[in-house]
C-alpha cells in the first residue's frame, strides 16, 4: 500500500472506531476536518478522502453548514448484519503512531484474508477509559479473538476485570508490544533488552560515556529499553547517571511541544555526547532540538533510536532498531488463529520474542576530543 493510501486508511480506521464508540450517543457529530488533521498529524486532504469513503459507505452524513454526523441507523444495522461465516477478530490499537499501525495491519491482513476474517479495529488513544469502553462494548458481540496493544502497560491497569470476563468466556487474546504481566495471555514482542545492548554498545565502543536517554514511563516496552540501557552501561563499566535520563508519559512523547522540554534537558547536560531515543516520535523531536541548538549529528552528538517506524531509516541514515510492524502483524495473526482453532486461551507456547533488527546508519561517531 502506498504511503498516502496508508495514511488515508489509518484516518478511516480512526473515524470508524470513533463511530463504533459513539453510535449510541445522543451527540453524534464527529470532529471537524481541521481537528482530525491536527489530532492525527495528516493533511486535510487525507482526512477528506477518508471521510468521503465513510460517506459513500453511508456511515457518515454531511449536513451543509453544520458538520458531519454519524448515521446511527446504518452504523447499528452494520453491526446487526454480522460477519456471516467469517471469523470475527477485534484489533485494539493505541493509535498514536500511524506508521507502526499501518505496517502492523498490512502484516495482519497478509495472514487474515477479508473473505475469511471480519477484522474490526478499535483505537484507545492509549487511554484507560477508551480501552474500557471498547472492551465493554465488544465483549458480547460475538468476537472470536482479540489482538491488543496494551494501554500504559507499566501501570496497574484498572480494566483487568474486563479482560478477566473475556477470559471466562474463553475468548483468545494475544498482545503485541505492550502487555499486562498479571494476565495469562500470550504476546509477541521484540527482545528490547538485547536491542538496548546492541545500540548502547555501539555508543560505548565509540568512546561515549556521557549518554542521555529519553524514555516513556507508562509504556512497558520503554521500561525494558531503559533497563537494557542501564544493564549495558553497568556491564561495560560506564557509570549510570540519573541526571542523564529523562522520563515522560506517552501523550507527551507524541506532542510537538515536548521539544521545548527536550531542549531544556539537553542544555542542562553540557558534557553529553550521545542521545538514546526510545521511539521514532522522540527521535524526530531530538533531531529538531539538536539542529536548533546548532549541533551536528554525529560530529557534535551521536544518536540512536529504538523502534524506528518510518520507512526512511536508510535515507535519513539513523542508527536504529527497525520497527518490525509487518512481521509482528503476521505473528500475532497466525498465532491467534491457531489459538482459535485449538480453543486455547492460555499461553501454551504462543508467546514469541523477535530478535531486533539493527540498522547501522550515519548517526553514531567517535567522541570528539
């Protein structure tokens, strides 16, 4: 799927999920094109194409001079029509990284053909309340399995009771990326500890000792990346420095205004020679900040990134672990279908840990003396 089409598809899925969550609401107007454009970080033209598709499908109604509204009758009848003989799968996404979501869904669709599987997508926006509404609305709708990216997985999740009800109904669930440790369900993840060892090891071998890291505190993946960084520093005899680690929460990491906070953080570390970014969005902000500060990469400051989810890593030359969204999508889809066929809900060998894929770009260089 071409990049513009992938972005249109993600907007389509976001609005489709919005329709699902609000089809019973008295307030049935959807956000404006401008609001959706800002929220999803895409052009208005991309939003317009997605809304036109939903209008053709009669799920939306445009009222001139008033806005665009959910066609409740069509939305409810779409649910009542059901899936026929197809397997009904729910895909619960955080929805914050459109690049990662697009490649993941491409991988899932390569395993789950639409003539055999009815794949319905829900977006949590990494919020517990959205996850709860989603789970409560779908638990009695005949879903035969779920693929889930957990919400703020490093925190105590208030929605575990919903997952327990799903488990009691013997509905298979498989997590990817972020999972809840106190649930019995399997997961597909990347070995982030090993990934950290490889990326931070590259910096240490180039003589870097004052290494900054920016991580997300409510994301279980990010916690493992941080633990990997700390372990690698310790094993290499490099002193761990608390002041060189910056923590943020998920919503901050996806907000361009967070660049000001990164700017202050790096200015407070005059001896810093390298920065570790826990995801693609933070990497973009760090590069913007370094450029604004007049620092060259890697001459003045080296840079590595976990889970680089854009497809331009070679063009940009970023030393990174490549986000394996397509492969993860294939693995979660094939493993969930096996769980459904075998009527398994427990992790009976379905968990899979992928080895990291490291790209050696041009953003790591030796420490300047």
